């Protein structure tokens, strides 16, 4: 079971706050996690990554285990603590402003 | 008894303001979609319980929301806006070719005839249409493809299709306006388009009276005479008597003819409202006095309307989609400001009061007159 935390805007959009849990087929990659997330909540299609190219949107970041995974290959396996459910996978709206 | 519902889009959510026909006491519902930019909220004229909202974010992209109960509850519908074919390029700010890229929906125009049909004006400028209540969208690509598309260039706010006006007389006729390309018309339901900018003169482009390149801010018409169009251009207030074939300036005695909004009285086709803004570099009212100007002669002769509006130290802007009228016997006029006020007049503009004071910056105001 993968534990996912969405930013407030997207939690509002799906009408569910707090941590989500997803079942993701192995090997558990960023791509598979996002596929599962979008399958469970279709309204998220296009909000985290491009609908067609699946490129991460420019101001979206992925954090887990105190690491920034945003620039990892979408097909690289996620950290073991995330796969075990010990750590959360954070979808984050990049900090911006002044 | 009749009632009114004012639909307000802001930088941080949507609000629904409602009142009975007296328009003296207002109920405020919202924020809906808090934290999201709501560029536009507009109801179907055929089914007033159906309302569409454009919800967007620089972080999370575009969502379209729909309500089927007058704004009490909402559900997301389709948000896939894919340009038809190979999108090609338009001009970038520096004159270089730039690929067409979808950014957001600026304006939603529910059809005058069918509650499931709705048009969307988007950035980068294109027109989309849905026939199923916003679930699926397809581009009316004849607009971008008619020939001048590669010459279009963004205005300061982006290259947006922000105005969609359906002719109440002819179901195949639509007018749209694009910053900074100009106005366009189709007479065959969006298959083919032509620029309708003859008579416009814009100092900010190399050829002042070019066929395209004008920064049109807003177009309005009165349903009783859909060949008469009013336009607030970047600078200049314009009028056309022939469905956009030609335009002439009616700025007349306005203190400044820069502005964004323009609208027409519900019952008087020659009565027009604008809100003059100082200039393209100073986006607040002249002298810090917020004044609506009304012409009862289709332009040229304008009177300031200031009773109830702040007449000192007022430095707000009124954006292009942020004025609307109701159709009660005594026409109500409404506009929203970047300072978060929504002002209403129950007497066609003679006097005003703020029905809300402290919303986020207002992007759009629409009004429903309910039986």
C-alpha cells in the first residue's frame, strides 16, 4: 500500500483531505503510482502531469524520504520505505512567490 | 417574485451572490474552489440552474466545473483541450515564432439555444466547443486556421480569446475577440472565420490599421439589434452598425478611452456603460475616482456615474469580464474590481453600492435574472 499526500488544491479538487492509500503494481515506479492515482481519481488527469506526454507539470514536485524525486526517471523504482508504506510520497506545488 | 444571482470569479475562488428582485439584501455563498483562479463563471440562458466555471492554476492546470443546481453543488467535467492537428506557431513577444500552447480557459459562453452546448475561449488563443455539457471539447480550428493565426501576438496578459458573443438572431453567427489579434466573426457556426477590424486604429502596432493585431478588450451587443456592436479596445471605444464590417470611434468626451469592460443596458440598446481606466501603463481610474460612464446615445456623449462609488484614493482596476447587467424592469448594472468589491446599481447606474467589499481580486462578474 502506497501512501500519497496531495497539495491542498488537489485535495480540494478530489474532495478528500489527508493521506491517500493506493495499491500499485510492482515494480512500483513514479509512473505506475501516478497511473494508479489518476485511475482512482480521474479528475487529477492533467493536473500533475501532461495528459498526453505525461511530463510532470513545471511547478509540481515529488518528495519522499526527505529527497526530491522530481527529476528522477518516471520509470525508476521508488524508495523502499515508500513501497513498504513506511514513508509517504508527497506531490507538492512548488514554492513560489516573493 | 423575480430574483437575481451574481456569479463572481476571483483570483482565489468563486462566489455566488443572490438577492430577491428588490436587490437590497444579498446572500453570499462561497468561496467555491478556494485557492484556485476562477476566470469565469456563467450560466446557461436556457437552463439557469446549469452553471459552468473555469477553474485554473499555474501549478495544476485547467479544470472545468459544472453545477446543475444553480451553484449549490459542483462537479468537474472535461478538461482536455487539445488543439486540432498540428498547432503551428504564432508570434511571440519578440516577434519570433512560438508554438501554440494551452494555458487556461478565459471565458465560457453557454449557448443561447442549448444547455449542453458551451463555448470556451482559451489561451493560447483558440475557440473550443462542447456539445455534452463540458464533458468533451473540440476546437473550432477554422479560427486559427483562417490565415492570420501565425501573425497573432500576445498582449500583456497573454494571447487569450476572452470574448465570445453569440448572435441571438442567427445561430450560425459568432463574434470572438482576441488579445492582441482583434475581432473575428463566423457566419457558418465556426467553420470559417474572418477578421472584422476595419476602422480600428492602434498606435501600438507597426501598421495602425492592420487587418489583425489589435488588442480588443471586450465586445458587447444588445439582443434586439445584434448588428450593432460595441467594443472597448485597448485604447478607444468603438461602435459598429454592420456586425463588425466596419467600426467607428465613439469615445467622445470620455476622460480616457482606455479600459476593459463594456456592456449594454438590458432594455435600451443605445445605452452603453464603460469604466475608463487611466492608461495602459496605469491600471486604475483617473484621479483615483471610480466612475462608470454611461452613454444613452450609443457613444460619443458620456456622463459620469459616481454616486456611491469611491471618489478619492481608489486605485483598483475593472477587468474585461467583470461587468454585467440584469434584465429586471429597472436594469441593474454590476461590476467587480481588483480590490475585491462588487458594486451594484439598481437604477441603471444612477447610484451604486458595494454588495461585497473584500473578496479576492475579481476576474469576472455575470448576472442571472431568475423568474
